[in-house]
């Protein structure tokens, strides 16, 4: 049982971000806490939305937690809404890292070869600093390209290009990396690279090769929040002592099962009603 802190946005109408991750991590046996980066009315694809950034609350909360002696075994960061907020979270992660906390970074910035609305190149630069603190980072392919400056190839990558992409993420400072939504030689896959040395907090199987590739059959349904579900399942199994490659495969399979069960739902922007599907974890 590990104490996990989520630093992410809270969306009022949709099972995405922290709303999707909390029930999964709790179900997997980990007391889970939250430091919201913003309150968001709904996912942005509805066309209209309201956002209240919570940087001031975060700035006040962190010293209170320190005074109370609260400690965490792991922290996972997600969407940041300003330079000030990103700097605050980077510094907090550095402090937690120094106390033995495992740092997971989900560099939420974009998909499909482009940045999300409202994400600037300055935020990409700040996310590189965040990734530098990570024991494990798990960008999608688009985010990996923006982080590393390597070109986005809609036709997919070769095995050698995939390894170069993972190496470039490690060069930023991350100890290990998993890249989702990749395509190698025409096959949809998740690719990963373990650390060259042991990482506190989770198992990597250093006796195996540094790279791994896990293929999957893509389901032609686009739910919001599946990346958050993947992250939560991955972290939950890692913190239960399961190896990186194995935990990644489990997270992929869980996401596939959840999509299959819910693919007939008409409003994909609402995400997957995870509380009704915990039996699939």
C-alpha cells in the first residue's frame, strides 16, 4: 500500500484527469490524494468551458502539508495551466524526489501531431524541465516529439527511430520512459525504455534489454480520458511491485477492455464511467 499524490486538473463533467485516476488507484489498494491544478467545467471539445486555475491554492497548500508532516511514496503530475504553476510543481517534485518519493510525469500537451488549444511552446519548455525530474514519464507519441524536438511522422517509425526517440527522452533527464500511440512498421504499439540502473519505487528487470515494444489492435473509438486510465493502471501496478514492461501490458489490456465494454456510449467526450467498470481492472 503506497501513498500517491495526483497533481492534475479536476473536470466537473467528464471522467477524465483526476476524476478517472482516483477510483482506479484506490481500487488497486493505494491511498490517493490530490492537488488540483485547475477546476474545469467539462472537456474542451464541447466547445464552451470554464476554467479556474488553482495556483494560489496550491501555493498555500504545500507548506501546510509540510508543517503537518504529510509524506507521499509517489507523485504523478499532469496538466499544467501557467508558467508559475509549472514552476511551483517542478520545485515541489524536486523536494519530494529528494525525500525518496517516486516521480511520475504525464506530460499532457497534445495529440494527433499538434498541441492542445491553449498550450504554448513555452509550456513545452517547462514540461521538459518537469520530465527531467521523472523516474518514469509516459507521453503519447505527439508529446514525445514536442519534448524531444524530433519530427512527428504520421506514417510511423522504424524500430531504430523508436529507440532514438526513447533515448532522446532519457537525455532530457527522465530515468525511464513509455511512449503510447506509437506506430512501428505499420503496427500500433506502446514502446518503452527502462533505466540503466535501479530506480527507487518500482521494478524494471535490469537483466532484460533496455527497450521494449508491445503491439496492440487499435479500436476505432476515441474516448476522452483513456490516457489517464492507462497512467493510473500503470502506476498502480508499478507501486504494487510489478515490473515496468508487465505493468505497461496490463494497462494497455485494461484500456482495451474498457473501450470494448463502453464503445456504444453516445457521448465519448464524457469519458468512460470507470466506477461502473472496476471489475475489469
